[in-house]
C-alpha cells in the first residue's frame, strides 16, 4: 500500500457564495424584523410597555445581524476549502475553530445536493456528504464544481472496501 | 417460516402497559385510601383499564409475526399503524438476547439484531420469545452470518468473579449517579412522607453536631453500597466466549443481556484507568462494536483486569489488538490550554458552592466547603504530570491515542475502522502550531486528545491516507506463487 499523497489542488468556494449567503441572511432577518417590529409597535403603542432591557436586546440582535451579514459569509468563503486526494475527501473549514477533516471516499453512503431559488439564480448548490459517522457540509458550490465532485465520490462509493471481506 | 411469538407475550404487554400507568393509578388509590377507603368507581375503573389493556395485548400478539428465510429476517407488527421491518442477514453486525425483569420472570427474552445503520436502535427487535427459542434463533441466524469454528478449535471463555465485580463497582465512581437517583426518589416520595420527615428533622435538630455528621455519613455509605449493588446486579455472572472469530458476551443477574458479534465488527478497544485503578494496577476494558448511539455502542469487555494481564488477555480474546506503548508525546506548550477550561469550571463551581453555603447555612457548617478550594492546586499538579502521558502512536494497522489528565483513557482503533480523521484548533492557537486529534468512528463516537503539532498531524495522515480499497481478485487461471 502506497501512502496517498496530495494529488488535487485546494478548491475554494466561489465569490457568488458570499452573495447567496447574504441574500439568505437578509431575507431571514427581514422576516424576523417584521414579526418582532409588529409585536414591539403593539407593545409600545397599545400596551404602553417599553422595558429598558428591550434596547439591549435590540442592540444584540443588530450586532448578530451585522456579524452574520457582513463578516461570516466573507470569512466562510475565505476559510472553506476542499480537495480530493485520490481516495480521500479533505475539507478545511471553521471560522472560530479550524477543522481539517480527512474522509475516505469508500466510506461515503449518501451524497445529498440541494438548491433553493436563491442558489439556483446564482448557479450554486449545497452538497452534503454522509458517512456512517455523520456528514460533511459543502455549502454554496458552483453547479459544475459540485457535479465534478459528485462524480468523483460516486466512483469510489461503488468500489469494495477492504473491511467488508469478512461478511 | 412465518410464526407468532409466545402467547405469554400477551401477559407481558399487559403488565408493561400497566407498569407505565402505575404512578397515576397509585396516586388515585392513595388519595382514595386517605379519604374514605376505595370507592366502587375507582375499583371499576381499574378493572376496566386492566381489561382493555389485556384486549390490546391479545390483538398486539395476533398481529405480531416474524419470518426468517435464507436471505432475510422480517418482523410485522401494529394494529392500526402497520409496520414491517426487514433486514438482510448478510448485513447483520451483532445479535443480542436481552431480558428485562418481567421477561426474566416469565422466561421470555428479546432478540435484538443490529446492523451498521446509524438509526440509534436495533434494526430488528423480536420481543416475547421463549429464552430457549431465542438462543436457538440466535444460533440459526448467527451460524449463517457470523462464521463459527469450522476447524475443531476449542472455544475460550472467561468469567469475572464476584470479588472483582464488587471492587470494580466500588471504584466505578457511580456515587454521583446514585445520589441523583436518591434525590429523584426522595422528590417523588416527599409528598407522601413530608409530615414524618419534618418531625424527624425537628428531632434531629436537638442532636449534637457529631451525631448529625455520623448520620449523614451513614446515609452516604448506604447510597454508596446501593450503587455497588446496582453495578453487581447489572454485570453479575459476566461471561465472554471466543469461538474463532465469534465473540459472545453475556452479563446481568436480573436483566440478562447476551451479545454475539464477529471480531471484525469491533470498531475500537478502550482501556480506561482511573486515578485509583492505576494505583491498584487495574483497568477497565470496553469495546465499540456497532454504529448506533446509546448503550449498545460501548460494550464492557472486562471491568477490572490487572494491567499486567491485558497483553495476554488480548492475544487470547482479541488478537487484532495488541498492547502498545505510544511514543509521541503531547507538546509541552499545550498543557495550559488543555487545563484552563476545566480548572476555571471547577473554581467557579467551588466558589459558587462556598458562597451559597456562607449565606444559607448556620455558623458551624458555613465554612465546610472552604477546604475543597485546596483541591484546585492538587488537581493542577496531578493534571500536570498526567498530561505528559497524553500520547499517540501507530503500528501496522492500529492507531493508539492516549488521553490523560487525572484519569487515563487509551483508544486502539484499526485504520480501516476510522471513518474520518481530523484536527481541531481554535484560530488563536493555530499560530502556536498546536492542534487536537479527532478520531471519528461509526455512529456518534468521537475520540480526541491533544495538543500535538501540525507536523505530527501530517505524519498521521501519511499513515491514514493509504488505500481503503480491497485489492482486485486475481483473474481466473492466474498462476499462484509458491507462497500461496
């Protein structure tokens, strides 16, 4: 058995993944804003309640929004990378905790791809690679990039693993 | 063959359903008794509920069938919502026989068939079969799936004696769990025994401090002895047999559990040595055999083995795992980062406890928590020397990861069983060139230890990233070499 040397180049997420994530966060927070805003107007105008801690919560909420809208998508695109070394999927990710995960492709059980209207408009899709121990998320891949990766994984998923010989 | 389980299943289902209703029924009966004896309506209610449960049991039994053929095992059940579970016999990873107290009394058992799915529970579960029949079924299914000795190799067996079990129970650190259990029982019973407890407290207040301390100590001792008894009941008559590649492990004095598995299905061997056990040169061995999360995932192999006997024990019962002494040590500069969060947690916990005691307890008791603060530097010193034993190593196909601060845990995992190998480090520590190793097995099992260097991680990856594929079979007619 020869050690498996890095054979592929690191693949990064496309710039469009930043736009996609920002659009998703923007829509999510707009819905929250409408719901919470309506409740707050009712509370202040008709119930005459405006507790002091409400403004702290508003500040925290705005902070979370800015973090998720401005920094997180940019950092995710910067830090997320993957490559396929012959038989292995190698993924490096994490904004606060850096994770470097190596998974043998023969262990892959399910490849799950999904794309909503936002991702489809930008020609992107999410991929989730499932093994018996969990899953690896690859968010916002280009459609062609995802197709190539899926083909490579599928090729190995059909092959026979050494361990199964005892069955 | 398609057949039904034993008719005693009806009684078992009825009693199980009744058991789940025992608390509301007991509360109703107790209230009735406290007022003016059992009312006629209460009695009618209890009889009607019991009758309905019996009818439910009969119908459940009628629709509960199973079929075993050469390829599959199928279980059909359900009255309104039908369910059919089928599993391929070749996918079976282990077969177990479990008996709870009720089944034990009725002479029944549950046959649990586990596969590699990560659903968290057995793929097929056959309840309410006679114990003898379950054993027969296990051997019928097991013979086809889990190859037995074809050559006349003698099976080897070991048992764990009562003395070892009692000592293992005494050192298992289950006092905390026992205290929680005691607290829960007290919470439930409190509403019924409150007046007696208040009276007892009033009488106790007049006693001297020494007697109170002795009484408290005796109560703790009683709970501790109870925890040992639970351990012995759970793992009593421990017996493991290896028949070539097939392993059978059975334990339990009341709820008997028996599991059969092929040795290839062992995901990892874990050797745990607590601080006290290390002084006694003893260890606790367990196996990870299936992917499912939950109790079945971690199987006890030996509760209290002498460390000097582990090597010999493994060569007889688990020859794939050989005892190793990993050489690569964790880096010195990582210690502070490993110990900071536990130390901070213990410090905060002790400070809060002392604060609460100072404000709530009377004069002689309020300072009792302060000496525990002295344990913090002791913990630091013990962890400091323990950390130097955090190591890793790999030899042939086996990876060894040892984590130690106060207690020591060593994991032996075959390379081909490791589902993913990863490193984790915070962005802050990334610049210090240190990281933790994470080793993921089937199911939700993750072992981790650190801190090691990036270079060491790459060394492990070079070992791990060898092919996982089965070598291609020689084409028909190929001439074999002399060795073959």
